[in-house]
């Protein structure tokens, strides 16, 4: 018999060793049927590699384990012909353990185990620090016990799975390593799908594991990339920790608690391709609240700052208009539209799909009254303590487009604004003077009653494509002299948003400054501020982010 290898196979993802000195596991590792996948560690113990070193006709199966005609053979009679298998989720590139045994005698153990349970599918994710011990056979499911030891961190393992075909090139295994084909009739267990929210049946706790470092953090918690331990699907989880009060007790203030509940309630009733998808939430009675949402590739801000992206302005504009129109139909105001809160995914055709996310400041129009949001993107009525409507978000999207197009050097200039009033004067100057946004300047009208709605802009710019509002309920745009002049320009909207040249330095000419000041005075007289409300110039940058 040839000597044992002294190192793992370069194509392996992890290896199995006998757990807790389990003798049956030791015998299986030493058996001649499994010798091609086994190597000897420095301490003399045997390890069995599992990964792309074990070839199969199926691209989704890493290895099968059973009594015969499987990749790894266990010889005790209580083991099923096909007992379990390690398989790849081809959509997410995670590895899952499937229980294929006749009597359901496969189980997982370990500190962070998510064991097989009634009413859940007989499958679980396996990765470093998750489901690290497996047992098979016998009434206690521990006749054989193996420990899984991974060569790489979860994110690195997923990347290797993703690039498996390229990585496997150049390796030729002897015929003895190629798997035999097992009986397909024994591979499908009965369906035991996990019950999700909004379906009949008892609700079960979401079981998950985080992957890699946090995606972001805030005052009360962090956002992580995570994997659903039962389905293998990737998602984002916002973990919010109760703040510790002076008394030493963990608790939310009433406004914080209601803001969180409001975010979840509003997200749960929204179903739109351009709004981040809500999955579920849990832990409201515990020390941590977990909110699960669809995982995205990144934010608009990070995409544009990377410099490695095609022109996306028109797609951003169209997609977020659709999201805002959907919100308006639900009487919901987002109140924090900005590049950091616009997420994206790459579609199979290579196009970007943009989605509006982070609904932490959203509210119903009838109950929205506090000054919240990011100062640069705030609408004037937010500072005047005026009535808040869905037009608040339209103004914010206009400013977002200035930032996206970097119209007149807006990105650099926005870092120097000292007050919200200064920001809003620059926005007005841009709407009046920059050709690149001249076709959408109705979104930057100070008076919210005369400002365009998302539905109106969808009709004007995209012939109503993507409307949630019925077309016959979309009123005509209110025309002003400046808008009428822009309408006479022959330039199409699409070319304006595709990045036509704009002035390098955005300055507000005096004649336009006087015009804007007069307009501001008229609007303040028409919509007087509430008592003790701050003026535009009294709100300093970075203030005005109250909750509620």
C-alpha cells in the first residue's frame, strides 16, 4: 500500500477527522475504500479531504456518504445506502449538508450548531464555526462522528467555489478518484420547508451565520453579510443592540423603539423591484433586534467613488423615481434619500438595478413632523417645519442626481457647505443654471405644492414606464417661466442625465441669487414657519437628525 500523503489536496475545501476519538470514524478513515481522499496530519491522525478533489458528473455535489456506491463509504449496517451529502448552492456558493438517510439519522453538533429540526428542510449550511461536527447512524445519531476543519474563512471558501472551474483546470485525478453514480431515487428527502413570515403555520426563528467583517455600523448596531443556515441564501442582517441606560438596564427610548417598529412595518408592506426586499425580523423582546433584508452588492456612493463603473445616472434616476412613486402610493415618506441609501445589484445581463434602502427615518405623511435626514439632501420645508409630503423625497432625489452627475463640481463643493441654507441655495442655482439637470428642475421648486411628484417625472421623462400611480391620476406639471424655457431646449432628457458637460465651478449669479431670495421670501410668507423653528441658515451641517 502506498504511503499516506502528508498534506491536504489543493482543491479541497475542508477535511474530516474523527471527533472525540470516535472509533467508527477512525475505522472509516483507515478503510481502503476511502484511502484516495485521506492524508496524515503531523500528529499522525488521518484526515479525509472534501472539495473539488472528488469529481462528479453533478456540478452541485461535492461528496456523498453512505454504505455503498458513494464517494465516502461507511460500512455499519445502520448507515443508509445514501446517508448524507455535501452539496453546493449554485446561486450563493455556500456548502450545505443534506440528510439523505431513510430514518433521518444525520445530525450536526458544535457550539454554534443549527441542528436538523422538525418542519425544517433536512439541510444546513456548513462553514467555519458553524455546524462543525456531524453524527450519523444509530438512535442517537452518533454512531459515526466527524469534525469538519476548514482550510479557509467562509468568504474565501465561497470565492473558491465561485471560481471552481478555473481552479480545477490543470488537475488530473486518476480514475479511482472519480465518483460512481448513485441511485437518484434515494437522493431526494421529503420536503420540509421552513415557515416564513406571511405564510400559514407557526413562525420559526431565522437561523443564520455572519460572513466577513461588518458592512456598516451606526449608533445602535451593525449591518452584516449573512447566510441563512437553513436555505443557504445570502442576506443582510441589521443587528441593533439595546442601549444601556444609566441604571444599567438595556432599553430603547419610546421614540427609538417606535422608529424601529415603523421601519419594519413599512418595509414589510412594500414589494417593489426598486425597494430593498424585507425578509423578516426577530428579537424584539431580547437584547438584540435583528432585521433581515436582501443582500446587495454595494451603494451608489461606493460604486461611483470606485471609478470603475459605466454611466448609471439615467438608471439611478428612473429606478428611484419608481421607488418614490410606490412609496407615495402607500403614503410613506422615506426622508433620507441619498447616495449612501441607494443600493445596487448586477443583473444577469450586466445592467445595474438600483434599490432604495435604509428606511430607518421613514414615516407616514400624516405623522411626519420632526426634522430628520441628511442636511445636504433636506428639502426646504423640513427646515421650515412645514408640512411633510412625498415631495420631500423628490427634492432629495434631485440633490442626489447633482451628486451622481457631479454637476458643477457638486460633490467637492458639498463638503464645504457650512449650513443647510447654503446647500439649498447651491441646489437652486444648479437647477436654474446647469443644462445637465435643466430637464428635471421641476424637482427643485421650493414650494412643495408646485414641485413635481415622482409620478409626474416618470411621465415626463420615461413616458410613464414604471408608474405605481394610475396614469389618469397623474396631474399635469405646473409650469414656471424657468421650466418653460428649459422645455424649449431640444436636448432630450436621457442625454441630460447621461452626463453632458456641466460648468466646472457652480456659482450662483447675483441676478439668480436675488430671484431665489425673493422666491424664498414668498414661500415663507405663504407657508410661515412654526413657532421657534430655525431659519435655513441657523441649521448647521451635521445637525437636525432627530428621531421620529
